[in-house]
C-alpha cells in the first residue's frame, strides 16, 4: 500500500463459505478487547478503529462477501469516515462548480468587451482545489498505519475452509 489512492481497494478469494466468514467475524467483533471494532450486516463486514484511538483521518474498511461457485470473493474498500468523505466531496463540488461559473462569466464579459478581471479567481480556485487534494493525501498518509492494522486484522482472522 505504498501507492496513495483516493479509496484503496483490494480483492481476495477464500475457499471458506460466506456464512463461515460472516459468522467468524461476527463472533470476533463481539469481543470488545480487540484493537479493531466493527459489525456485520447482510453480506458486509465493517471494520474501524476504536473511538479512543481514532483521529480525524482514521480509515474504515468495508468488506463485501460474495458467494461464487468455488469459494467466496471478498472485496475490500478503505475509506475515511462518511463525514470526512462527504466534506471533501462538497469542497470539490463547490470549487469545481465555482470555477465553471466564473469561467463562463469571465469569458462572456471578455467577448462583450467588458472587464474580465473575474477570471483571476480561476487560479485561486484551482489552488484551493490543489490544497484540498493535498490535505486529503496528507491525511491518508497519516491514516496509513491504521489502514495496515485493519488489513492485517482482516487477513489474520479470515477463516480457513473446513478440512484444510
């Protein structure tokens, strides 16, 4: 996981059935002494860091368990808490939408022979977009040790199929 992605993903196959996997994690997550918390719902497992150890950039691991003819496919997605994710989507939307509106207004004024000083705001908005992106990347780097902790917890506790 040396490469920083917006929402890192992985996929694994297991010969254990989805019921075995879901049941094993359900039992495991009932123990409150673990360094990982979470819950199981339908065909999903949600893993997160305990509140006492969380910081603003703490990640979550969402696992989708998919039955297949031979074994089970597990798709995992790391991501920030929903409030952090929503905040960044809002920032990107507002800054991007603002850039488009300012560009339309500025180029319209320029075509009409009016002052188009408003176009000077576009580099400012682009700089703000770059700042938001770089803070998100820095935050993800801060959460990387916890991402590795969540992944190791998942990997270590993935049940082996019966008879192996």
